[in-house]
C-alpha cells in the first residue's frame, strides 16, 4: 500500500503541494470562469496524481480509501481554489459510472471527468417529475433490430448541462404494464449527439446554473446503457445517497470559510459575535460530525442509503442558518449591495430543494429509518 493511502500523511503531502503550486483563481466570478477554473484545478491535481486517489485503479484511479478524495475536495474548495457546485458533480456522477458502466467504458470515461477534460451532468428531473422521479416520461425505444435506442423527451434543472460533454440520463423503456420501478433505464449520452438541445435557465441569484435539455430522436448506442434495461431506478437509488451526503464534504469546508469571513465582517462592524453566531457554528459542526461519520462508513466499505437523508437535512439547515444570520447581522448588505453575500444568500434557498427537497427527505427519514408508515 502506498504510504499516501494513510489519510493524515496524504493530507500533509497535499497541503505542501498546494502551498508550492499556485492554483489561485483569476478575478472572474462568472459561472463560465468558475467552470474554467475548476477544469484547470482538476487537470493540475490529476497530473500530480491527487485527484486520482480514493478512486479504484480499474477506473483510472490510484486506489486508497474514499476518504482521500474527500480530503482533496476539502483542501481545494476550503481554500476557494474551486467552487463547491461544479466540484460536487465528481462525487455524484463518478461512483455511478464505476458501479454501472461496462468496465471498459468506465475505464475510458472516468479519467476524463477526474482530469477536468470533461464536465458531465445529471439528467433526472423533468418538468412533471421531480420528487416523484419514478413518473418520468423521457422515452428510450429500441431502434428496430439495431443495437441502438432512440430517446425523446425533456429534462429540466440539469446543472451545468451547457458546459457538459455527457449526461447520465434516466429514461422510460418499459411499456404501460411495466411497474414504474422496473420501467426506467439509464444511459450515458454524448451531449453533442444530433437532436440534443440545451437551453440555460437563469436562477434567482442571476446565474445560468441549470438548463432545460431536449432530446429529439437522439440515437444512443446500447453499449452506453448503464446496467441492464430496467436498472435505472436502482441506479438512481444508489446515486442519490452520494448527492445527499459525500458530495457535500467539500461544501462544508466552503461554508466554514464563509463563516470565518462573516465573523471578521461582523467584528469589523463593531458588533459582538453573539448567540446567533454560536448557533451557526453548532449547525455547521453538527453537519460536519454527521458527514464525517458518513465518510467513515463509506471508507469502511458500507453502501450508502436512505440514512443520507439526515445529512441532506442537516446541510440545508446549516447553510440556510449561516446565510440567514449573515442577512440579519450585515445590515442591508444582502438587499442593497452587489456582493457574494447576496448571491450566496439567494442560492442558499435552493439547499432545501436540490438533491431532493427537505420535505421529501423528512418523509424518507420517517418511513424508512423510523418505520412510521405512510402519511
Ligand atoms: C440548484 C438546483 C440544481 C439542480 N440540479 C439538478 C440536476 O443537475 N439534475 C436533475 O435531474 N435535477 C436537478 N435539480 C432538480 C431537483 O432535483 C428537483 O428540483 C427536486 O427533486 C424537486 O423536484 P421539483 O422541483 O419538481 O418539485 P416538486 O417535486 O414538484 O415539489 C414541489 C413541492 O412539493 C413538495 N412535495 C412533493 N412531494 C411531496 C411529498 N410526497 N410529501 C411532502 N411534500 C412533497 C416538495 O417538497 C416541494 O416543496 C436541481 C434543483 C436545484 C434547485
């Protein structure tokens, strides 16, 4: 085993490397700038080996516990070298590719994501199917006797689709009699395929973060299927726990850095750092403790499941408490000034929506963890 597989040794060596290699972002706060910077950072980390640790060797990684990749995210995003949004896509999409793609496809594609050569997106939600994901209607039909499928339909809220080369796409393949959960099939789709149209949507924080993606007779090779026909629901159930927990580890580091900035700004205003700030700290610390336990479960080889809904509820609560407190203590800044606080406050409203809404997470906790039955 490489001595770098020991988390403490790994972190110290990475910190030294980051101190010696200037990856600070240029002064460009556009989304495009963030995506460019993310690709630059990933390439440098990949070339030096860092972003390959914690990923299996058969998918281009250098092995070691999953904790190592969490450490990379924490160090990189905590220093604001890359923004948390684009960074989180790695932890959401790569594990699914590794588990469901044919081995050769995962070996070919995962390094492109880890090295920043490509960005991918997640095509799950549709205009009529968000919380009720199993009702999705984008269809994939077999093309005669050919080993190809033809996809028709629309996705929405697809984050970073306009910058993405490929999409992990959920489609309906069963007929009217197939139960929903056996009727869904996932594909890895090239977004430059004929028939794909991507239209960015502007969020209330003024950024085109997500998109509508239209599929009009888009042909996809059967070899791009992830798993077997009908495995799509299980794939979603396996992907969402990453989206509700481990992908936030680096976001937590970012929230701590914003908390430190808030303390400085509040002190500079001559205010006392009082109980409100104590509550923010408690919320962040509770979240980090929970998230740390999840990282350890993953590193110990456990499969993540519905218990990650707890991580998601804690993340949303901590993030909104931080920005609500900034709103209360930095008088008028969010309403009147064009600062990061304003865009981040507005974006924090999405924390109870993306990755599954807070209400739906509480339903999962009640039904699946507490066994309280249906409403
Ligand atoms: C910033 C952001 C990024 C996103 N990125 C992506 C992405 O990259 N890919 C992707 O596929 N999707 C993405 N999404 C979409 C996200 O997954 C959905 O918004 C989410 O699942 C909710 O679905 P919906 O918007 O259709 O709301 P709905 O499901 O229509 O919910 C509306 C309201 O009803 C409540 N509700 C629904 N069902 C129940 C229930 N059974 N019990 C109690 N309350 C209920 C919800 O909590 C919510 O308050 C993103 C969303 C955001 C905000």
